[in-house]
């Protein structure tokens, strides 16, 4: 076969972007040395330089795949047979690993030795900055740590998140590795020593911490930012190390730059445990200490969902009503985190069901705004008053129709929220929706309006501006909405405080609404001759406005041209009083044609 054709055949991409070399590695996890080597040699002879180091769709080359398979024999074959293979090539996946960092991360010690023997760069970092030494130091494999250091690994190279290999080694059981790195020159001087000690205090190993503390004689145990080594020990939740500091006389209520005390730190520990909390409290920790955000230990215990610790703190006098920077009580946090067992315990201990944060929101408001129907149901079951008055005289339903979700609004109505509750401006929830209406979000508002109307919302309640929900709906000038309002109106000719019917209001709004909407109202049975307190019919109103088309529609629909208002005037009488001469002539002509 022509060499170019052979090269092309061997480099064809298969499933997953694998070429023949990738596939060979994947298919031969444990190749037989005698039978596979000839085949491998045949493959390699046909490979171009590029395809030797080609990456598949996952971002790995053949050497990476052999390492991932922990296939030492395949690694040896690839390194010995492929002259152009790049032992330091990075993968293109998110970690950007080399074969050596991959082997170190996976703990493949024999492969690490083979790669080093074949020239792998000992300090080559992956995309996150980690080296092989970082990974191996973390695992505590002292023999490989020694091998890497003897091969020239830089023990003070800054790796991932500003850490050195020594910091990666700070784990229980790694004392021998820590000692070796320190003896090999790992920096624990004044400049970096505090960082090392801080991590050591939180390592969970008192022995490692003591070893380093004895050698960091020039290091202050409190950082320039006010963070004490005790805070680190507390974050780890390691009781043994915490006791060590307290026995040394460290202030049990010392605060870091964010106002956190050791008790706060313990409550944010990944190793959250009651004994550490009990020890700190019994030794004088301030149970109601506040951070810069005014969070108390109880706030954090609720956030981290530890009922056992919450029960202990409350039993020791933790303030159930303490508010943080945002006015949130522990009960707010319990509902926000949806831990109803904790919320019920706090309520039973006296937590305020109606406590409002700085935005005026109670736990019920939060559940509405977050569409947390389960939380809302819990609060209702616990007796929350759905018609309680909050900021601006509004009920929870006022807030929910604007900021809440459809399911929550429906639940509130079904559970007894007053759909006609009035705020300080005389507005009902339906008023609020219509004042907020936006054509862009038409469906959003229409769904909520329908829910309120189906819940018997009164469309004729006037607010302090004199607007009713129906009058506001008319001004929106939307056929579907007006039709829905009219369908849900029990009395088509119900009057407002001025005696105006919906048709009076519609005529008054001519210019803002389409006459087709007026025609629809008339067809549905709204009385064209209804009178208001001034005994004026819709036709009187239309004539005053000079609304020619409206007058035509009303006349065609049977409006009484002889109806008199309290001043004894008919619509024809008003034609010349309230309109410019040309309009008056048109109106007179319309009336005269009615008598022709």
C-alpha cells in the first residue's frame, strides 16, 4: 500500500474522535508483550508526527489514555517506540493535565517513575496550576514525594489557589511527608509561614500543627486581617486543636475582619459537630455574638441545618428574634432554606411568625416571591393570618399578585385571602395588577386577573383616585380583558359612587379605547339609557365629549335622545353648549336624522 494511503488509513478519526492509536490503547488495557508489540510497531510506522500526539474528543492523547487506564506496560511501549511522542503534552480538557500530573492525581506511582525516567517535566503544571508534587503530597505517598523532590521538584512552587506542596500535604496521617518537605526547604518563614500555619490549624491534625508551630517561631498567630489561627481550627471543627488554643489562653471571642468568632466558624465547618460547639459555649463563647452582617451563631446553625445544635443554642439562651443586616431572623432563614423541622422547632420556642425584614417581608412573603408553595402551605398550617396588614396597608395577596407566582396566588385565594382587601390608597389586589399592567407581559397579567375575578374580586371598588378595576381595564383597551371582566360581572349595570355604569365610563374613555369595545359592551347587555347621579345617560356623556362615532353607535343601539338630566337638558341640548361649531352641526344632523 502507498505510504500516503497507509498514513491516511491509520489517521482516520473513529468514534469519540479516536484515531487508530487511541483505539489501540483503549482496546488493549493489558496487552500481551509478544503479540501486541508487532501490531503496535505496525501502527506506529504509519503514524504522522501530528497523529502520535493527536487529541480525541475528550481532549486526551494516547499517552494520557494509557495513564488513565493505569496501563504501565502500554505507557512503556508508547514512550519507547514513539520517537516523536510529547511526554509533557497537556490534555485539552478543563484541567489541562500532563501525563505526569494525571498519574500523580490518580496515584499511579509506577507510571510516575516511568514518566520521570523518560524525561517528564517534574514541575509542569496543569491549567489549575497543580504539579505532580502537589497531588502526591496530598495523598501522603512519601516514597513518590521523595522521588519527585530528588528529581528536582520545586517544593516552594506556588500551585493551585496559591498553595504550595506543603499546604497540600497538611492532612491527618501525613506528618512524615510534612517533615520531609520542611527538611527539603519548604518555606515556613515569616512571609509564608502564617499561611502554612493557618492551613495546618485547620488540617485536623494537632501533631502536624505543633510540629510546624515549633518551627515558625517568627510567625504571628494572628494575621494582618485579624484572622486568628483559632478561626482556622474552628472552621475545621477539630476539637483537639480548638482546645489547644483555648488552653493557651487565646480569647474565645476573638473576631476576624468579618466579625466572625470561633463559634461562628465552627457552625460553618464542613465537619459540623456538637461537641466543638458545646466546648466553646461552656468556655465562655458569646452565644449571641454578631458578625459584620449581624448574623448570630443561631443564624448560621439554621443555615447549615443542624437541629441538634440549634436545640442546644436555644437551650443556652440564643436570641430567637435576633435580626441580621437585612432584618432576617433565624426563622426567616429556616423558611428560606426549606427546613420545616427547624422552623417548627423555632416556632414552638417562640419565634415570631410575622417578623418582617428591612424590606417589610415576612417568611410568608419570601415563600410567595420564591414560588415556594410547600413553605407557604407550612406557614398556613401553622396559623399565619392571610389577611394580616403589612407595609402600605397591603395584604400578602397584594404582594403575591405582582411578585408571586400563579400557584401561590391560587393557593392564597383558596385558603381564604380576601381578594377585595383595600390598602392605604384604597386599592385592591386587582387594582394593583391593573396599575402595573404591561402589554409586553400581557399573558402574565391576564392569568392573574382571571384568578382574582374567579375568586369574586369586585370590579367596581373605587380607590382614592376614583378608579375602579373595570375602569382601569377599559383604559388598557384590550378586547379579551374587557370581555372577561364583563363575563364575570354579576350585575352589568352596577354603579359606582357617582352612579356611573361601566358604559358611562367607557364613553368617558373614548379616545383611549376602541369603539369596538363599546359595541361589545352594548351587545352584552349594558344599558344604553342608564342614568348616573346627574341623571345623565351615556349619550349625554358622549355628546359632551363630541364623540361623533360614539354618539352614532349609541343612537343606533336605542339611546333615548329625549332623556333629561337634572338640569332638564337632553343630549341634543348639550350639543351646542360643549362642542365647537363644526362638531355641534354634525351632532345636530345626527339627532335630526333620528326624527326624519
